[in-house]
């Protein structure tokens, strides 16, 4: 099936009343996740997985995907109005967006961010459609090539997450270790289960993610007194003609940049938005005004993070490699529904793959409509004090963890990983690599052992595959070459090092 | 602050050695190739090496600048411990007391005990997040939350 035929099939799936409803619900919940500080997209998506248990696979994935890209829209609102990013990739928007709010131009900032996000998001989805034929290439991959691909994915994730590669690699290996708990993927013998029946199927990834990101965040916030949130008044929602003119090129540059960086596994949404900000400042005729409420400082980064969020689905759909923690959560949701993301998804379940892609077009339109007129309603949610919000988040996390297997064991697992996540934050170990490798670990081990079984234990099999050698070579390059420091996004890495969520 | 990070790296080294030891209990190699112990063993090795590198990095270049304190304020520690213990107790008592009752008590504790939230608001949120969620999940999402095994609570339908 060609891409156009696939997309038509996708729209026929996505436009059913049921799937439209779930896309809308996902957009609303995603915007809310983005709006509410203290609940990032990874924890937010994991938290809402239990709501999809009774849904058909396509509807479930459509809703969860919408939560992710919806959160990118929502994060802007808090950045502009209260100078607190709802999620990490909107942090840079605080610089000029908040100043615009102080100058009485909050409405224009939010509107231009919504328009930019729509353009970036929609073009990102078009890229996903264009990339679909890549799956034909990926179908040639055997266990040897998959090991190479996963090693490259892991090194990219570790090389680009956080400020220290050593710590990011430690986080990645921690995730791989967690992935070894349970029945071993080749022989089925139990490992690290300590006679606990609940661990035979492995550690529940939903509990781990909710613990690391959700409970860990609540514990971190509990260190400080919870202060009431002060918001600026919304005035003048529509941007002026000059605003639109000034934002035109930043939106186009943000789209290209976010899309390109979103393709790279491990590159965070904050890297895209911060790099976009740096580029806009460098290209501006009045760089000295950046930081005083310049609309280009909002348009570029907000476009970039949405293009990034949509492009991040490309490695997942074409190769089965999640590019970020939130996409890894989505990959877990695919697997819970008996679907394996990657080239075979287009072959075996084209309705699901294309249905989800088509729903993203629709979702981006929904978000544009939701964000502009309903911004006043989102602001109301900001007035919920954190002392109330944290309790509601905790209740949903307890419910979410229990619902996975109807077991209190998962509540304790979540709690344990909440403490681990809190401690990892304290010593600056990024969380995202651990989540990615927790999902990928069993697949990686399975393919590694299958490859070595094919060669009867001879590691030389990896040298015989040119594709695998190229992938290993690239992985080595990422590990040893500090040359990335010369690229513009290396600066963004130091800004966005704390982005553990995306 | 540097000392805290060094202690963390040493704890991770100990953990890695434990992983290697545990992996050693499983078959390392079979006639077909790697066994169940192969992958975790090497993960333990890599983790130990990385932790050692981190330790050495800290020795060579101690953390600079105004690093945040590792331990929060006394009030912060109390709040953190209260959240941890309360979630643990929810898990411990959920199957005996029942989902609705334990969640109601949990929410009262979080909202009034920690959040100092207005009692009326607390009551509304606590009822929604306990009995409301029970109703939603059992009726519409097919998640059978535990009911109380305590006589009088069970008779009341909790």
C-alpha cells in the first residue's frame, strides 16, 4: 500500500465518531497535562493508560498519542502566564512569553504559539507520512541489524540526554537492568524475581514510569512550601498583522529545526525549542530586545517543540525505536494492546498505523480550535492550588498503578520507583534513558541472543552485516566524539539538561 | 554536595556488584550461545565501570557553584516522608479496608493533613477521588477495585 492509499485508509479509521471522540479527549487531557505544572507528558500519558483498557487498540493509541502532542500545546500557557513551564520543552517560552504577558500581550503570545504549534505539528505529521516507505528498508533487518540499531538508539539517547554522558549511560543501563527482571526472553527461566509471582512478567513499566516521573516529581515539589499561583490577565487574544509577519520565518525555521531534531532518538523537545530560540536571537535584527517580550522568541521555539513531538513518532513507526520517554510510554501502550510498533505494524495492522497518523492531522486542528477560544478555561485550571493538585495527582497514580494488574504490588512498585526517581533527580541522573531502555531492553536482549544463536556464539556475525557495522560505527562516533559541542544543539543540551520528561 | 554524589556512585558500584553476583547464579553460556546470566552480568560490569568513572570525575573536578543542598528543610522532609508512608499504607490496607474507604482516608490526609485545604473542598475532592473513581472504574472500565473484607464496612457496601 502506498502512502497516499494508506493515509486514505487512516482517515477512514480516524474519522469514525468514536475515534474522533477519543482524539478530542486525548487533546483535552494532553492540554491539561501540559497546563498543570508538576505533571509532565510521560507521567501524564502513563497515568491515563488505564482509561484505555476497555478501548479497541486503535482508539487507545489515538487517545494516548493526542495526549503527548496536546501537552506540547498546553505547556505554553503556563510559561506565558505564570513564568512556570507546564512541561520542559516550553521552558524557553518563559523568557519572552512571560515578558509579553507583563506587557499586556499574553493573548498574542498564546495565539502565535498555538498557530506555530499547528504549523509545526501538521508539517511534522506530513513528514511521518513521507517516512512511511522507510519501513520497506527496515523490513530487511534481522536480529543482527536490530542489535546495531538498538545500540545506536541507546548511545544517541545517552549522548544527548542530560548534561553528563556518563550519568545518561548509567540511567540507560539501569533501565536495561530493570528489563532483565522476569522470564528471560530466550529460555523462559526466571531472573531477579525473588520468588514473587508478580515479577515473572517483568516489572510493570507503567508503575515504573509513574513512579520515576510522577511520584518523583511530587516528592521533589514537596521539598518546598506550596505557594499560590499568580496569573497575568488575558488581554487581546488575536495577534496583530505585524505579529503574524514577524512570526512567519521563525515558524518556518522552527518547523524545519524541530522536525530534524525530532528524528534523532534521544534528542529532547527542549533541545529543539532552546536551539530555535538561539537561532532566532542570532538571526534577529534586534537581538538585544530578546528577553523583553519579542514575539519571535515565542513563535520559533513553540513551533519547534511541536514539530519535534510529531517527528519523534517517525523512528517509532518506521524502526520500532522510541525517540523519547513519552514515545516509549506510547510504545508500551502499543505492546499492551498486542501490537509491535515498527515496520511490521504497517504490514500487519495498516488500519492502526495509518489510523493513528491520520488522527494526528485531525488532532492538530482540534488543538488549534481548543487553544485559541478556550484559553480562558485553561487559565482557570491554573488557579487550582498545588496543595489540591498534588493530592489529585497522587490519587490518580495510585488508581493507575493498581488498575494495570489489579494488584497492590504495583502501587508499591510505583512508590519504590518514585523514591528512586526523586534520588536520581537529586544527583542529576536523567530519567528518560532509563525509561527508553526499560522498554527496549528485552527486545535488545532477545535479538542479541538470537543473533548469537544463529552464529553458535560467534560474535563475528556482527562483522558480516554491513548495515550493523555502519550502525555500530555511528554509535561509537556518538560515544567518542565530543564534536557535537560544535553544533548549535550542544548549547541547547546544557539548557535542556533537566528535561527528563520528553 | 560532592561527597553526596561520591557516596551515590559508591552505592551504585555495590549495586552493580550485586547484579553481577546474582547474574552469576544463572547460566552464563549454553550450547546455543549466551544464557540467561550473560546479559545482566555485562550490564553489571558496565554499570560498575561507569559509576567508577563518575567517582573519579568527582575526585578530579569537585562540583562547583552554589549547588543545591541534598537534604531539604525539616518541613520538606516531613512532607516527603508523609507522602511515602501514606502511599505505602494505602497499598497495605486497600484489600482489607476496601478501595473507597482507604482512598477517602488517604485523600483526607493529603488534603487536610499536608495541604491545609478548606474542609468543604477537601470533602468534595475526597469523595470524588474515592467513591467517584470506584464507581467510574468498576462500572465503565471493568477494573474490579477491592471491596472491604471488614464486616460492617462490607455490609455498608464498601
